């Protein structure tokens, strides 16, 4: 009997030739990039350590807007003290250590520590979610069909990545010139040690792909004090959660091929039809615990004889969650995908692909191993593949299930473990009950309109956030906008400090009765916001922010038991108390996403500005915050800007 691969080869011919790939000779691959996945990795530039003086200057500029004149003069003195005493030595040491660690970046270690040493639960505090756009063909939106197609696409992605033929991730500044076959043919001839420079010559910036190694087969393991990341790339099974039960089955066969879609479908169908009642002791909720507590319980689980079941979870390619939820509005959808009811998520897993009863799908990911760029690439490819190349259809007959194929993981739970699960459930329930979620979809103007006005769309969104918060609270606060530094070897993220003296000026012009600025003056001030913000974003993306540098210097100072005044100053704590924690993304594969607030009195703000809509998806903890109030203020501020852009004074 011909294997699936042989059948493919005899019938497929050249059907999968695409512009940038050679003929795909294997049905298990998404494509066969002519430039190897790791082609640029070796020659990626190293993340620069900014000059100490630049960091101090940028730090002061961001502090000015959130502090009173008196506080600010204290901060200036602390910075001056740092520059003349501890700063230069600490900086010198940081540079020297960095020179000895050319394989990585100076932020990589501190950033892993930031995540892995945090003892707070990962749910609400770290794991974000991003929801796939619905499949364009409604007939394919059933839980079973979509889950099967997405699992097949995921495995094709994994195999393409591991075969080193996944197109390398490149940021094209001038796509017309560099997103071309000519570019690819040119760069692939360059030796790996210099390939980056060839791309750079075309104004194309290859991105770091080191995180992709942990995208599959990995998990975060709770340990006392600091967790660790575990990976076993040999494992071939998928973990499936349903009703708090755990199942596994192989999705890669013994030859290394993707298991047939009909068989994957049959196994999922078997799990969906399993009529045992929801688990009485849903162990998964332990992953939502405080990390030290979870570390203790995990030790206990192992002693009680559960080590092989835990290994099956830890090593699985990823976790597929089949939920019973049927959310009928975006806020319920967000709640379901951000935290669910706690019993059906293994939040430590590299990522969870969650599908609800309506066939809506999302990725909820553990954040320590990687950032949005890698996860978004996975989502883009899976969305593209699963909505274009269907592997199972509404009329597909699932293959016969071999009863031994699907393993239901059994756990031995003593009374201590049962108590621990009950406690974890109740603390999870009270934490998620304290969270509020609200969204805004705004259509009066969109990205095109902002571009026509010659403003930067992201800068306008950040200005709107500042205006809304100022309208609500009459002050300016620590604001964090996430910016990728994946253009550098082992880069992670840098912070754009989006509250600036320029945004303050516009907020006061529009929202204080004190000023009576003309439309032209307001427009000029908004223009200034746009250019200041665009400059900050550019600097952050080039590793020229101040946050990561100061973090590294502070860590070093702690190691030697000193705390320079700059880190004792109230303003340092204030700017790191990110009341407005923001992040954005743009992709046709993603319709909504979100994350929790990072402080008790703050907001977690996911936002997007697209060709057909502006959207905000926000979380916060009442009563210290008021999310629906912020949503109203955002809508009001967008209306104000619309008036101004049309040359009219905003309505008071
Ligand atoms: O900055 C970092 O190092 C990582 C950040 C951390 N934080 C979330 C706290 C800022 N992580 C990310 O930025 C990843 C977040 C991924 C989710 C992004 C959600 C964007 C949602 C856009 C859609 C909103 C549209 C709503 C329409 C009603």
C-alpha cells in the first residue's frame, strides 16, 4: 500500500511551486524556502548597549511627564549622582560581560529571569492570548474539523521549521525590492557569516529566530525560586485537554511523517465523544497557582507516582484544548481565551491551541520562552495553510480508531493533592472574578484616514490612550508599549515610553479649559507627538531605549550589594509601575487578543488600528480601576481627534 507521501508524489507534481520555494517534494512541508531558516542567525547583529549618557537622558525625558517639578528635580539629582559615581563602573562591567558572551544579548538572561523568577501565577499576569480570524468557509468552523485542520497545519509548520526550510523571518523596509525572488537568490549565496549584511544592503532586516526552538515540545516547569524551561524535541504526541481530562496521541508517526488527517480527526472525534463526566479533581488548575506552591505540589505529584503522566504533558508537541464554551460577545470570548474556568488549561505549556464549541480558535502562550513575533508567525502560517489547504472536510469520514492510539492520562491523587486542587480552584476563581474586561470597536475613522492626515497610526493610538487616561484621572502615569528587538541576536523587547511631554501638551490643549489653542496649533502639537513617538519607537527597535539597560545595571548593582540613588528614587518605582501596559499587532490572521493588567491599579490594553476598524481590548481590576469608564474616554478622545482632523474644534 502506498504511503501518504508516495501518493502525494505520484499525483501532486509541481502543484506547490511558489515564487520563493523550490518544488515541495514532501506533503509534510508548508513550503521549501530556498533560503534556509537559520541562514542569517549567525551573522545577526548584536543588541547594542546604549551609551550611559543616552540612557540617562532618555530616562529623564520620560520621567518629566509623570512627575511634579519637585519630584523631577530630585530625579535629576539622582541621575547626576549615578553618572558621577556608580553608573560608569556598572556600565563598564556590563559591557565587559557582554563582550564575553557574544553568542547572546545582554537582555536575554535578565529577561528570562524576569519571567521565570516571578512567583505570581502565569494566568492574568503573563500569558497573553491571540484569536484566529474565523475560517472563511463557515462549513469548516466546527470544533472537530477546524481542530483537525489546525493540528495538521501546526505539524506541517513544525516539520518545515525543523527541516530548516521555513522562510526566515525578515522585516522588509522596502518590500518591493527585497520581498522578491532576486533578493532570495542573492542572499542564499552569501556565506552564513555575512548573510545579514547582504540583506541589510537591500534594506531587509532578518529577525532572530532562536525562540522558535522552544515553540514546540516545551514547557515551563515550576521550581522553588525560579522555574525552568524543559524541552524534548523527540516526542511525537499531542496533548489534548477536554473537561479537565488529559489525552495524548501521536501526531507524528515512527517514520517522522505527519499522521494522516483522517486519523487525527478520528482520534479527536473519539475524545470529543468520550462521555466520562468532567474531572472531579481537575489537576490542570494547579498551573494557575503561585509558582512556589505549584513547585511543591508538583514534587508531591511525582512522589505519588505521577511522573510518567507529567512527562507526557511536558514533552507533548503542544496542548490542544477542546472547550465547551460558546461565547456570544467579545468580552466573554476574551475571558474564555484569557483564563477560561481554570480546569481545562495547561498554562505552562509552550502554547495552547484552544478551540471552543463554535470553532473559534486562539493561541494562549506561556511568555518566558518567547515573544509575540514568533507566536504570530506560527499563527499566520497555520491560518494561511488551514484555511487554504483543507485536510479534512465536512464530508470526511474519520478513519477507524485503534483504541490504543488515544491514551487517557490517569493520575494518582492522595487527599493532600485533592485538597491542593480544591484550593487552587478557589483561588483561581476569586482572582478571575476580580478581573474586568471590556472592548471598543470604533469605525468613525480608520488607519487609511490617519495616514491621509500624515500622522503615524500607532502614534495616534498612543496619544488617544494618553488623552483617555488624562480625561479619566487628570494625570499622566507610567506607560509601557511593547516593542520587539528581534532584529538583534537573542533580542526580546524594549519599552517605548509613550507618555511624553508632547502628548502631555496635546492632552492639556484639548482637555484643559485653561488653554484656547487654535486648530492649527493643536494639529501642529499632534504632529509633534507623532514625530516624538515615531523616534522613540525607532530607537527602541534599534535597542536604544533605556529600560532594558537600566534593568541590567540595576541587576548588576544588586549582585554587588549596592543600590545607587537612581534606583532608590521614588520615580524609578513609579515609571516601572506601568499603569498603562499596552501592546498591538497587525495581522489578517488575528481578530482580537489581550492580556491582563501588570499592576493592581492598571490596565492591560491590547489595541489595533486597521484598514476597516480601530479596536481596544482592555482588562483591569475594579474598584481601583474602571474599565468601562476608560472605554468611554477612549471613544470620546477618538471623536475629539476626528473633529480636529476635519478642521473643527472638539466638542467641549
Ligand atoms: O513587552 C514584552 O516584553 C512582552 C509583552 C508584555 N505585555 C503584554 C505585558 C505588554 N507581550 C506582548 O506584547 C504580547 C501580547 C500579545 C497580545 C497582543 C494583543 C493585541 C490585541 C489587538 C486586537 C485588539 C482589537 C480589539 C477589537 C475589539
